[in-house]
């Protein structure tokens, strides 16, 4: 029984370690990724997002989001519209 609990904890720790938070700033009219940054700390990612939202509050063309994923590759599959410019090159 203890072995199962330990295995479960290790699996949970592996998931926690492999999950990242990605800050994305996207210019809608231009269809361009302006900023793309990876964080391991979700609170830090959100703090950066809120700071950018305050700084660019007068620019409705910018979309500023934080998304969670195990890799940037996963984000390109799940949120491809942010990355289509890279697919064209």
C-alpha cells in the first residue's frame, strides 16, 4: 500500500514539475506574437500579465494571456492561432 502511495506522489510531482505557464502577448490585427515567455511559477506569470495589462490598457489590439501546458509544442497544437506566423515560415 505504501508503495502505491509513493508512486502516486512521484507521479504528481512529475506532473507539477513538467507544467509551465506561458505568457503570450498577441497583436490581433497584425496576427503576430509580440511576446512569448515561459514561467515555472504561475503567480509570477500572472503578475507579469497584470503589469502588461496595466501598461497596455489603452491598446485593445493586444491580447495578453497566461496559458498552462507541459511544453511550447503542446501550445502550438492547442492554441495554434497564436503561432501561425511560425508555421508560415
